[in-house]
C-alpha cells in the first residue's frame, strides 16, 4: 500500500482532489456463471469486496480522498460515525491508524458485551469509541459530531470529520473513478452492460457511479438498492452529493437531468435486519459462486436484484453488473440470525 499524497487534477476539474493510494485497484470484474444461468441473464460482479482484506469494501475508494483531504488540511484526529457494525468506521479505524491519525468513532447503539465483526476490528485498530443510544444519535448526530470536534480543538488538536459513509462531495470521487475503471473492464472483456447495480446505504457509492457514467459517457443505467431510507430520501441525497461535488471541485460537467434510480422494496423490517430470503440468497451465492455477501448491504441488494430480474423489472436483456461493496465482517456478527434462518 502506497500512502503518498497525490495531487490529482481531473480533465473535468479546475480544482485538485488530493488522493492516497489505499485500495488494491483495479478490482476484478467476474461473471457469475451459475447465478447467471439461473437468472437467464449475464450477471457480472465488480469485486470491490477485494479492495483489501481488513480494509476491504467500497469505503476504501472514498477514503482515498477523504483521508487525503484530512492529511492536506493538517488534521491529526479523524472523527467519523455509523452503526455498531459500520464497515465505513472499521475501514477508517484501520486506515487512520496506519496513516498516523488518532481515530474517534461515534457509534449508534449500545456497547455489546462481546465485540464482534467490524466492532472487534475497530477495537483492534485502537480507535477511541463513543456509543450513543439510537434515538439520541439519530436526533443529535450533528451536535455530537461538532461537540467531539470542539473537544479536540480545545486540546489544541486538529480534527477532521468524515460524515456517514464518507458520502459527501469529497467521497464522490471514489466511485466516479470506479466508473472509469468499469469502462476499461467493459472494453477489455468486450461487453456492454446495460445496468450497474449496488447497495445504497448513505448514497455516496451510487452518487459516484451515477456521475461517473455521465462523465465517462457510458451507456449504462445505475440503480441503487436502498437498505435503510426510502427512494425519495436517497434520490435527494444522491443528487445533493453530486451537485456539491460539482460545485466544490468546479467541475465542467453537464449532467443534464440526472436519472437517479433507487429501489426501496427490499429494505424489509429495517436497516441491518435481514429476512430468511436474504439469508437464503447469501447461502446460495456462497455455495454456488464462492462469493460472500452480507445481510446488511450486499446480500439485501443481491436478493433485490435477483427478484427484480425474475419479475422482469430490470429492463432489457443485456448484461448486468453488480458492484460488490463488501461487508463480510458484518456477516460474522449475524451468525445466529443465519443459523435461525436455516431452521
Ligand atoms: C458493505 C457496504 N455496502 C454498501 C454500502 C452502501 O454504500 P453507500 O454508503 O455509499 O451508499 C455500505 C455503507 O453504507 C457498506 O458498508
């Protein structure tokens, strides 16, 4: 892993976006032969679960930019937030430690007796962790974040706050560039997928992909499978992130009327709660393709995709690309739920 700060000037931008090389790129694009045969349609998977091992998943592409900005601004403390099993917080904790930042995580939920999955890795990485009751966190996140930053400023330190999922103007770069990587994959494999699908949890991955396909003139439709909030919320969030990004980096891009598509039919009982059908999909995909999905993000989205294909809800007959955004550590924290679902 090279960690030197690169000043990167995009051909579309008047302003530099500093970047660190933290992810193993390019990630493979692989056909899922068995699932494709069952679905009657070619399904490819972009293996962003392989951006690393302990720092795996979609967040690494975004953190290449967020942590570079923190470094550029001279920060010595990185503060971020999320659920108890946040993949984003885990990636930030590990990368932050490696880069020499103190990392402080603001987590939604009570401290469990036994840390598992991502939370265990947060602790292993030495992050300071503050736990907040769900309701309090949801109502007061901005205040909590500001208070925490202020505490460090009073101590003479320089905090840098990364919002939920690194989904902001800075983080959009991660998946705008991933779209360019996909374009190269498509050319090499001589395929022309009509759809690019991903799980959507805080919107940044979808925002980057949506902007990226326009930026790189790719004839593919991006659709996000919501795992928490509804379609209206995510359309607004993705739109806001893209417009903030254009403004922040003075991008010379005409996005026309952006087609932001969100499917919110598969959230089920709520964030991080997966039903039997999702666990069955995780089991089936693991056993037939050796591909590990998680119950919070990739498994839910994958289940949604397969259901939509079977119901004819994904237009056309062309190839589909599923962006595997990672999340495997979250599966370990739900081993009991999986066992229960198996009956
Ligand atoms: C494994 C995984 N997949 C997908 C997502 C959703 O990505 P985004 O937050 O960019 O919408 C997240 C985080 O929220 C995640 O941790």
